[in-house]
C-alpha cells in the first residue's frame, strides 16, 4: 500500500512534467530553419517570441501545442491514475517553466496554464481565454494579456464555487505573474513592446 501510494502521485507529476517540458517553440523554429529561438528577441521559448521570427504559422502552432500539452497532461494522468489530474497539471506547468532539457530555463507558462484550465474546468479555461484575447486585442501587449488571464483564472474558479481549483489556480497564476516581473517593470516604465511593433525585439517580451 505504501509503495502504491508513493508511485501514483510521483507518476502523475512525472507524466505532467515530461509533457510540459517539451519546448515546442524551440523545436519548431529549428526544424523550419528559423534559428535558435533563445537567440531571438526576448530569448523566450513561447509563441510571442516565435512571432518575432516573422513565421506566423509557426507561432500559431507553438501556441496550440503549448496549450495542448497542458491539457494532454491533465487528461492522460487523470485517465490513468486516480487523482492524477491536478498533480499532472502542476507537473506540466513547472515542466514548461523549468524544462530539464534547457537547463531549467523555459517559458512563462501562460499557454500551458490555459490548457490546464481547459482540461480541469472548461468554464474557467474559457474565462482565461477570453481575458487573454480581450486584453491582447485592446492593448496589443502580450505580457499584459497573459497576466490578465492569469488573474482572472482563480476568480473564475471562485465564481463557480470550485474552491479546490481556486487554490491551485491562485498558486499557478502567482507564478505566471512572478515570471513576468521584468515585463511589469517595463509596463510601469512604458517601454513594454507591443505585438506588431519592433520584430527585432529589443525589449524582452514574453
């Protein structure tokens, strides 16, 4: 019993971490000859930085795959392991932020968190997506859209009365905000780049 009790949560975390740590942005830019994403723009491995290569299709694919890996981790672990969905969500999120393959230097977790939210509670995931898209459409600032969505997520969970998810979403959302601390400094200084601005990306966006 003790061994089984230990194996299940570790397996869920491992499934999540391995899926979450796949650096789709880096892999796609290399496969398509766009170069090493870590040497472009902000150096981030997410879709916004992929967009700075001028490859909109690759950026869209990166976004969808990063969302997908978060959702897949939750769904796969939830189906295979009792109580594994939430642990896999945590593993996937931190796998994206700190992938072992990239010396623990990953992304900021926005797209992966959206996939996690959609898989755990579609209503919360929808609120996340609408907050992200709405803020991005109004401001054209990627980091602001991601942080607005992260803030909206635990609020949405509280609104539907799912207080177990409130705790999880609050913790993960605070990590998203913390990963954006440099963006926050630039937002306050008025120097945060906008989507469609300087593709060379002198500013370090998301």
